C-alpha cells in the first residue's frame, strides 16, 4: 500500500480531496482509447461543453483555472492568465496535473487557515457568495459530476 502524505489544515484537506477527485478522472482517461475521447456522445445537448469526453475535459480544466484564480483573489494574490490545449488523452492528463500544481502552488502557506480566516475570504463571485472553502468544495464536486458523466458516456 502506498503511503499518502496528507497536507495539514482545512485547506490542505480540501486540496488533498481535489487531487483525489482529479486522479480518479485521470485513471479513466489513461485507459481511454483515442476514438472514445473524440466521439460525440450527446449531439443534441445545448451545452457544447458536454458533447464529447474531449469537450468535457477542456471545460473541466478551464473551470479549474477559473476556480484557482478565484481562490487567488480570495487570498489577495493576483490572478494569472493561463492557456492550455487538449487534443488527446495525454494532453488531458498533463493539463489536469498542471492545473492541480497551479492550484497547490497558489495556496502554498495557506493550508492551516483558521475557520475565521476562511470566513474572512467570503466575497461575491460570478457563482454567488463564496469563500475559499466553498470554492474548493465547488471545484471538487465539479470534477466528480463530470467524471460521472464520462462514466455514463462510456456505458453507451
């Protein structure tokens, strides 16, 4: 059994769970044939981000950068413009790992925020009133929902 190094603090725990959710998604992608990555599974959806696994992953990574930049704003750190290109599963895995590293680096030194410090980050965002903890929870569930969607696509 592999020994896991857990981060400390509430924010550390959230980052650990974010990585866990992302790595579960990566496990699926690493086993995925190229034709299934590109295949249009839902041509009738009005949401262009949900037609194929490729479009879902592009959406997930783009959202992850937006969440990380919002977390940076909560912590009074300047957001960073990011770019990525995902054409295949190898690109997808690299992009997911890169956004995880970006997120972790953005919050280095903030793992042990107190409850009061976390609450003090609360502000209006494009998603509503959020704090750093709520943004992490949103980011985690976003990956989980799209992982589930991909699993359902693969049953077709």
